[in-house]
C-alpha cells in the first residue's frame, strides 16, 4: 500500500485543489489564508530538523539571507496596506527562516560556503 501512496496522492490532489478553488472563489481571502498557512508552515520541518541536528552544511546561506530579507519586505508591505493575513504569514515565516539563517551563520565556514 505504501508504494501506491504517491499515485493516490496525485489522483486526489487535483480534486482537493479544485474543491479549494471552488470554495475560495466565494471568498478570495480564504484562499489567500490557506496559501499563507501552507507556505508558512512548510518551513517548520526544516526548522525542527536543523535545530535537532545543528547541521546546516547543505543549506545555502545566500538563499536564506535573501529569503529573510524578502519575507521582511512582505511583512512591511502587509503592515503598510493593513493586510493581516499577509502580515501574519510573513511574520511567522520571518521567525522560522531567521532561525535557520542564524544557525547557518553560526556554523563554522567550509570550503563549499565560499563558492557562489
């Protein structure tokens, strides 16, 4: 049964997505909130793993630095236009991605870190 899960997921996922779009078409803020929850909490497994292992060797310092800056800009945007879902999603994402960035910065430099 385990080996069929990806195939089952591929069959069910479009139906779920269609249902979400139909539900959200009546309330576009709901769709934005669902997207915010999904993309925000997508960082949680990486944060938990990085905190547990303290291993950031395979994480790009430059990617996370740009990500933290970009999310900070989105937070400021949400605050400026008074968009609570944008503001909250990006505040949480900023916190989660900053944890990984700080752990990466504290890691001793390796040869791979100097390559662009």
